[in-house]
């Protein structure tokens, strides 16, 4: 894990914390935005971490 991965994780946590209140109050649009960010974060970390090595996705 490199320096950029750490900052990406910090960014994701801060984003989820700031959108946390609007999910309850705002309705469907903030929920869809947060869900998209959540899926994007899962995809990013799956494609850059140990899961990528397991599936052979990592560039050599």
C-alpha cells in the first residue's frame, strides 16, 4: 500500500462522514450519490489491493 492509497482512504472516509447527514434528510438523490461513491471505493480498493493479486489483475 502506498502513500496515495492512504490518502484515498482518508478522502473516502471524510466524504462518507460529510454525506452521512444528508442521506437521511435529503432523500433518494444523496443516497444514490453515496451509494455510487461506496461502490467506486470498493472497486478501487479491490482493483489495487490483495484482491487484484488474487485474480491476477495487477500489472507486473
